[in-house]
């Protein structure tokens, strides 16, 4: 069923934080939207779409999603990389949105139909002090939340007060630069490991077994440090430990695996199926958590989910606040329709987001469901989006006590 692409447009908006949205319109006026947000590199992705993909893809048949995906990925020789794959993801999601709108079907129906009624989610819980984190976790249990990713500011990083921060949270950080959008923090892995073990013990004692606990190391440890940590954490029964080592270090991951039974999740930095292949075939992880916007979109995420299933590995797709509701909705449609879904990462939605996006999903008792609106099901108010102006912002940098740059 031929239906040509008439227009491809990018929209930058910042309701609470920056998002890059792709809008694809067909010759008969059907519009589809996708997420092409890459935190800190939004303008680079926008340039790939506006200066390269747009003129090329206009005139192609919007129905042929796999062919367009193959053409852009395989056909262009210089494949991969986060900027390019995020641009491709934005287009891919918009084309699936169009297909759903044409068929009058939600995405989950198009890709095989529901396997389940609702999907389990985990939220972020952060405390600038340990008792704040524990208080927060207890409050979350009362609201029905059943799983959290916990993080905290680390004290005593060389006696320099609060240094460490999660980049997506507005907490105090030492500013080395005067420019408000460039931040540097200090990192000491041994201080971190000690703080993490103490915090995990207190948190587990406080919440008992009524809450699943997840921690994200962000690849900041050496393989031997990560192996020691994963082993020590066994007694607290984490749901999973995320990115214990640099995700490119497959042998490092193997060392962690050989030394501990703490479940492992990895994947948000991967951009192609080839980045995951060794890890999945060798069963080095229990959960694959690729990011739909940085992995090329719905088409390759379905492929990697099937590939993981063959190896008895479940999914836990990346779902932080720095990807837009189009990506979150796409995640949820997939969560509901693949056999090997594990858990979905999410965050507490800022009300300002709903000035721009009409969300089709809703959270209840630690689970998420989605409406049966066609396509991705997300409403987008373009006029409102224009009023939230893009603000340039860099991701922070970590240094050790010698001043050397540490893994992010
Ligand atoms: O932009 C960086 C974030 O996406 C990342 O810090 C979030 O690690 C993350 C997670 O697991 O959600
Ligand atoms: Mg992570």
C-alpha cells in the first residue's frame, strides 16, 4: 500500500528538559511522531535529520519501514553511532506511528498483540542523605510502587562535601566551571563501594522483601572491583545490578559473571545488535536494557528482544526522563507484546510535560498500562512545544583525585 512521505520535520522542545521530536507527514496528511532525543547532543541529531535524512527520505513509501530502516542503516556504509542511530530511531518510530494510524490499531496490536495485561515498572529513588533515600523508598511503597532504582549522594569523597550527582537530578554539585551548564564532579570508587554496601544494607532492612531493589553503577568500576561488589551484594538479593563495568568491556563483564550470582543488566549505551551479540550469546546478562531511541527504533528493538528470548534473557528497556513520551509509549507497547518482558524503567512524570504531550499510559500499583489509541497513542501539542525553548546543556564529567577523567 503505497503512501509517500511528504514531509519530515524536527521539533526541539524543553518542557522540564530537552526533547527532539520527529514529525513525518504522508502525502495524504497522516502524521506520525518519533523520539530522537540524545541527551546533550540534541542539535547533532537534529542536523543528521534536517541536513541528510530529510531530503533523502521524502518521496519514499512510508509503508516500507523495514526497507527504509535497512536502506539507512545497512545501505549507507558508515553505520552505527549514537547520533546516527538516534536520528534513525526518530524516523522509525514515526513510521510505525503512521502505520498504526492507518490501520486504526495501537502499536501493540500491530506487533503481535498483547502477551499480558500490564507491565511491571521500576522508579528512581534518590536521597541526598541515606535516611532521605530510605524515607523516600518507604513513601513509594505506600503508593504501590514495587521496585526502585536507588541512588544517593556519596559523602566523604575526599572530604569535599557532596560531589557525586546523578546528572538528571537537580541536586547540589561542586561547580568547577563558571559556566552554569558545564559541571564536574569527583569520583572515588572505593568510597563509593563502601557507601553503596552500607546504604543497601540499611535500605533492605528498612523495606524488607516488599520492594525490589536495583542499582546502577554506570560502568564506573574496574572488573575486579565490580566482581567484588556484585558478590558482596548477593545477600541483599537485588533485582539486578546495572552496568557494573564499562559496557564495552565484555571480558570484564565475564569476570563479574564468574564471581557472582547477582543478576546483571546492561544495554543503554548500545546502538546496534552487534554491540549486544556477544553478551547475549554468552549469557553474560539477565536483562537487556537497550534504549529504543538510541538503538535505531522499534524495528531493531523487536529484533533484539527475540534474539534475547532465544537465550532466556529478559528485557528491562531504558526509560529515564531524558527520552520523550514517544519513546516511553513505544517501550510500553513492546513490553506488553513480547514474551520475554522483564521490567520497565520509568520515572515520576513532571506535570509540565503534560502541557505538551497527551500521555496514553498510566501507572497503578507498580504496573503500567496503555490505551488502545492507534499508533503510539501519544498526543502532541506543537504550539505548546514551541513555547518551551531548548536550553543547551552538557552532561557532567567525573574526575579522580589526581584530576584524571573517570568513566561517566
Ligand atoms: O542521559 C543519561 C541518562 O540516560 C542515564 O543517566 C540514565 O543510566 C540511566 C538509567 O539507567 O536510567
Ligand atoms: Mg543506566
